[in-house]
C-alpha cells in the first residue's frame, strides 16, 4: 500500500472544534462489512447493535495535562509537551522551536521553583530535560499543565476540556492524547448496556503523540511505528477468552484497544495477560486475531490509524463510508462523531 492510498479530502468545517453534549448524542455511522450497508444512527442507540455475551474492551488511560509553557532566561515563552518520565528527575519532552535552544539552557514555569535544564536531543522531535529536583509528574502537570488538545482543534483549551477530553472511565494517568472512541460513553449508557448482559473490561494503553503522526514514507510498510505502554490483566484476558468461547463478540472501543488486543493475542485468537511496550503496526492485509467489531472515530488522512481501519474492513468500503459521512455532514476527529464497524 502506498501513502496516497491513505489520502482523502475533508472540508475544514467538518473538523469538530467542540464536543457534543451530552456525550452520547454524537452521531454513529454503522458499517456492515458483509453487506457494505451504511446506517445512520446515534451513539445512544449503540445497544441496538449489541448482543448478550458481547464484550466491550475500553481503554482506561487518563490524559495528562501535558502541555507546559516555559520561560527562557531572556523572558521569552517556550511551549513544551511532556512525553514520558525517564527518571525521577528527567523527562522526555517535545519543545516548539527546538532548534533555537542550546544545551544547558534553564527554563522555568511561572509559580514553580523547579528549574528545567535542556540536556540533549533524544530524537528529531524530542529532548531530554533535567529537573532541578524530582517531582510527582501527575501532581505537577495537574497544577501547571494544560490539556493537550490536538493541533486541528484551533482554539485554546478551557477548564471544561479537563473533563470533556477524558472518558468517563479514565483511571490510569499517562496518556498525552485521549482514546477518543471512548469519549461518547456516558455512565448511564454503560449501565444500560451492562443491563443487557454485555460486559465491559478495562485495558490500558497510554496514547502517545505518535498516534497523530502522518506516515512519511511512500511505501507505508517502511514506516517506523511509535511505541506505547500497554497493560492487560489476567482477569480481563480470561474473561475475554471465556466470552468468546460462548459466542460473544469482542468489540474494541477505539484503535488503542485494538492495538492492545492484537499485540497480546496468539494465532488461535486467545488473549494473554501482560504489560510492556507495543509498536504493532496494523495495515492491509493484516489478519485480525482477537477483534470482531470496532468502535472508532473518523481519522486523519495518511495516518497509521486510517491504515488500521482499512485493514479491519477494506479500503473501498471505508472510503465509501468517509465520503458518505462527508456528504451527510458528520463531524470528524477527536471531538467528532463515531463509526461502528461490524
């Protein structure tokens, strides 16, 4: 598959800048892989497409307010994005205007006594930052950070984004982007689904900024995939395997859940417990082992996420669905509407 195979045109006004309220009033496009039928619905009607013994696999990662504004010794402002903790007093960060920073420069954050020294480059886009003292990352970012809204949301974050850019089931802090397919669930909708005999199970995948990175290589197979931390417990793995033996479908809520399930499944489709880093890259003609259905938002062109959705269905059917969604004025990307692929 070539990079141009992952391209499509989207009018800019269809990129959602605000979330729908309440969450489950977002639209839902149901895509039937067997019949190629497209059905308009709403997310609160999701129970109509579920069966007793199905399992919905949700990602309980919690988004960190990872966007930080530093001050240079000259007084100028520098924007950074926390990526991960390397040691008690070291962070990996993305820094805007990285080429203008010199090794050894000390940055500060208004209201904090902690100093942040630029040590060296770790990659083309990230640097190593040495803190003057160890801090609790979650508490520090909660106090001084901002919500890392994707760049296509062309507004500043607001206080309500701290709630709205999280799923209602978020628990494990560490992601720097939301698992957006899960944003459509309300607690009331989840209770209704559980009342049908459908099970929810939690896995964790800490979404990194690499998830939004466009593929740069002409041949997508040559793309170097980013790594993300995942965790799935033995209890969850056992329940998934048990329900599948009973005839229940495994429905991944989001591409992040797909990544975990396909990373830990064996060739028989059995899911194994584990944790670590996954750099799985799913693109056609990948054969899925553990996922029967997928809930997902609409994805950016030329991204690994779109390649995964092509692999789960087909390029022709997904592009047909995207063209239909554009014609029907669906809302795209993180705060946008959803698809259910069955």
